[in-house]
């Protein structure tokens, strides 16, 4: 069943381009030129996800989003912005966004992120373990009240990207980089771990009762 997306953006060209592209990817699309118009639309119909521009004439996107969440609206939201930097991503995520995408971006990336937040179970979405989010080129820990950046070196971030995109990848890395990354993840998340796959590299696993235990070096027992 096709999903319905509401695009809220006061840039006519971008809004029209996104609407066309999403329709080509089998979404139903409704558009709004302002937060005020979007509020009127949402008072009449429900949508599966919202693509929301942060900076708009009238009520800005972040204020609109906070009002949505205050009123109990849990519709998944991807916030779009020309603002870059992790502090802006934190503002958006803390305000209630499910994901945050900096302009310029490729339509394919938006489609993947929409599939992810809507909850598609196919393999086209960018899936992350609970408590971990990747957006605006940073990994965030989302288990607390406000998302926090997972402080990683460039090599650690690259390894974690390889291990999570998609989850199940086996990636080579230096033992020191893998050890540092594993330590940082273990300090904030108990539901994932990094194990050694002998002769091949490292693999991220999601921990549950059926997951094989690991020794202190991260090797499978």
C-alpha cells in the first residue's frame, strides 16, 4: 500500500521537484507552502510521514514540529535544512524530528530515509539499531532525553558506517580502531556489540538472548 507524504516547504521549485520525485517512487504526496497551511491539512487527514523545511516564512519548521509533538502528534518527520553542523542536527532531533537531512541532498537518500522512518521492513532502508542514529554525517545516541553525538575519530566513524550500512556487513579495520570503537559503543549502548570474525574483520551484532556470547577480545565463542 502506497504511503502518504506531506511536504512542507515554501520554496516552490524544491517543493515541486520533491513532490514529483516522491510520486515517481510510488508515494502519495500532499504539499503545503507553510506551517499554517500544513496545520490545516493535518486537522483533516492523517499522513504516514512529513518532510519539513526548517526555515520558512511565517512559523518556522522547528516551532511547527515542537507544537506537533506537544499536541501528541507522533507522525514521523524528516527535517530539511540548509543549516549545517552537528549543533543544528541536535536542535532538530531534540525538537522531535525522526531524521535530519542537510541540503543539498539526493532524492534517493530522502527516499531511503522515508522508508526507514515509516518502518518498511525491506532491505532498501538505512536501518540502525535502537538507540543509534546516523544523520548529517554524524552518529547520534538517542537513548536519553536529547540526542547526543557519539564522538568518533574519522577512522572510527568510517568503520561504524561500514558495519551499519547495512547491519551485518563484515569490515576490515586495524585492531586498535576496532577496539576503540567497541569501547565507545559499549559505554553508551548495551544492545549492540562489535565482534571479531577471524580472518575477515569485524561485525556489528544486536544483542538478544539468542546472540552468541563473546569473550573480552570480541571473538565468537
